[in-house]
C-alpha cells in the first residue's frame, strides 16, 4: 500500500464506527466511510464542539450535510503548489480525494523527468486533481468528463493554481465516444489517466458499467497512445475490485505492445491519532522502462 502522508492542509485525524474525522484547511468534517468497521469510541462525542459539519446518511439512500458551525460554501486548500476548491457535495463528497496525492506526485515526477513534451489525456477527469498536477509538471492536458459541473470545477482549480493557458483542453463528453472519435481523428497521447466510476451515465444517457466496459475502454485507449508513451494510470474505488484486475488489463493491452513495467496496489491515508491506515481505493500503473 502507498500512503498519502505528506499533506499539510488535509489531515485524517480519527476514524471509528464507519465515520472519519478530517481537517480540510481550517474546516473540520465528520463523514461516513464504509471501510471503518472498527470501533474505538463515538467520534461525535469525542470531538464534540470541534466539528464544523457532519454528513448524515439517509436509510433510503443519499443524505445531507448538517453545519454545526458557520461553514463556507467553498474554500481552498493546497497540496504543495497546487490549489483546490473544496465544497460540501451530495453523497458526502468534497470535490477532492486527498489520497490521490500519491498519484499526482508520481505523475509529476514522470513528466518532469521525461525531458520532452508530454500530452496527457485525463478520462473521467472529475474536478481535475490529476489535470492540475500534470499541468503543473509542464504537460499538455485534455480533460474529459460527462458532467459540465465537474469540468467547470476543474477550471476553477486550474485557475486557482495559476495554470491558465493553451496547455489545457476541456471537454464535456462521454468518455468512450470521445476516445472513439480520437481514434478516427488520428490523435495520440503520451500518457493516459482514468478514474472510472463503478456505474455512470454519459452526456446523452450512455450507460457505463465498469465490470462490462473497462476492458474495452483500455483496449481502445491503446489505439491513441503515442509511439513512445510515458505512463497509463487507472484508479478505482469499486468495491470488491482487486488491484490485480487493473494490473492484468494493463499487462494484456499496454505491456504486451509497449513492454515497460506494470504495478498495482492499494492507496491509503494514515490516521493521525492512531497507528492505523484507512484504505482508500486501488490503482494500476504502466510506465515506460527508464
């Protein structure tokens, strides 16, 4: 497991009874987390008076935020030189997955050490954590997501990080259809990063199911890789999906053609008040031989 352990503006303070207590800049949130099945006390009681907002799950699905103190509608946090807008979203989210810092750092290092112009394609780009990181490292980035709201949020993060310019292209589009069009256009990329959801819908109602569709998408993406690609990164939060599944896909479709190295594993965040780690998803990486 690789750990996101070098944050300053984010801190996972404690976790117990399917909840986690976090600091996002100067805002303290209590959110549900299904991985936290251990019990060492009631966090609401333990941190009473020190929680700004709690996300309450509904028994019928979804939920809502309860602001115990005056909480801004949006605020900023930094990771090294990257700046991100944080907001209270539906289904407990904040617009950023802090554990992904380990992948941002890895991608930035790969791009910076390549000493050549790198074109990155970020699929299911969400609010643009990976996009901002790759732009900061000097890459040209195409950011694709089916949600206009997420693409607009990415634009905010790019702007806050001082990275406006002609190195970024934003598209509100269905990922599979976009890749198919890029194949027909003859466009190529040196690096691809994707964070496919378990289930989703495209811009025109297209259905995405990771178990049915990820294999075909990875195979399609190999047709838009350049002659000398730098890396291919897949992230996943799908329950029950093993890291080895992602590694197998990359071996079959990317390593078989480009050689290089493939690795996979879990991502986690250290829990500050205990010698514990919260698992936060899986990754699969292909990278060129150095």
